[in-house]
C-alpha cells in the first residue's frame, strides 16, 4: 500500500489526502474466490478502493493519470491475479461540501475509511446523519435517468439493424451497456463513473453485484472477441472507416445486453427497497 501511495503522490499534484475505503478498509474483502459459472471457472477479487483528495479536482486528465499509476503499480506483478486499485478523486472543498450535506458515498468514505496519507493542510468536515428519505429520492431520480437512457439506446439497436447500419447499431449497443453499468453505482452509492471503458465500469459495478459477469463472461476466445468488439464500437463505429461488425455479431451481443438490463433492474430495485426500509416512519 505504501508503494501505491507513493505512486499517487508522484503522478498527481497537490495531493492532500489518500483514503482507503470499501471492503479493504472494512476488512470484508475477497482475496480470491474461484467458482463455476455456467460450466466455466470464474474468479472474483476485491479491489483497493482509493479516494484521492486534492486541492482542486484533477479534471480532464484524471483517467490517464490513473492508468499511469496502475501501469507502474503492476510492474513485475501478475496483473490479472493481483489486487487492482480503483480511484475516485475529489477537490477538498467538494468533498467537505458532500460531507456537510450527508451525501451517502462520501459519508461512508469518511466513516469507514483509513487515511493512508494526510498533508495536514486541511481538515475533513464532520459527518452528518444520513437522511434515507433524501437518499431514496436522489437514487430513484438517478436510476430512472440512467436506466431509462440505456433502454432508449437498446431500442436504437433494432432501428439501425433494420436499416442495415450495423456500425451505428453497435454504437447503440455500447451506449446501452455503458448506461446500464453506470446505473448500478449511481443507485447504490449515488456516485457516477465517467469512463466509457466497459471493463472499468464493470469493475465499479462488481462491488455491488457480481451478477453482471453473467452477461459478459470472458472465458473463451469467442466471448473475449465479442466483448472487445463492443468496447471498440464506442469510437471505431463512428470514426474508423475500416471497422467491421456483422449482423451475426449484433445478434450475439444483443441477448447479453438484455441479460445485463435484467440484472441491473433487479439489483437496483432491491437497493431502492433497502432505502425505503431505512426511512424513519
């Protein structure tokens, strides 16, 4: 963990605090769990969840800096089977504002988090009692927006397939998958992830439900190829004239997105029901 903190401070300017939160902070992490899913072996590992509090938000270069840190961290390590770090960033003023308003995710970070580095220049605001009525209202609004948008993109797939435009159909498939995956963390912790990378979004969602991997197992070359095609579709379907995707590819991907939709709908509605149960009557 000291190596990770050193890399964060080396790559990112004006780091004021580095906070470990999530399963490793609560000592509820899964080091390695292998099981059989649909006849094939799969594995699950918890991530290091790291909040990086800076003087000002990092901004547009955020994800490129994270990749540099990860690349350095995984030097001389077996990347697939070593614990992965996942980062969130806040400017100190934004983080303290969220604490003062009893925002769910940030309150949990302060409540359960372990401070790995503290410059000493700033103090964190006091936590306030969580208001589950407000949390439910916000989560419901976020869920309706993201889940509804994902379903609209899914409708677009049929339209473009009937029109014979498989490239645009693949873009809509990607956007549908992206928005379904984004729905999970924004419903569970009221925090949205900005990445368009489906692997990143799946890693963010798996903390709340490993069920998403039923939609996208990557245990065979064919499954990996389909997932890679869907990943590439976000950029290449619109900007690469040599990008090729067939109706057969679309037909193979579509039921995966539909299964993802069903998983997201189920787990998010269970989470919304949990908020309801916590509202003081």
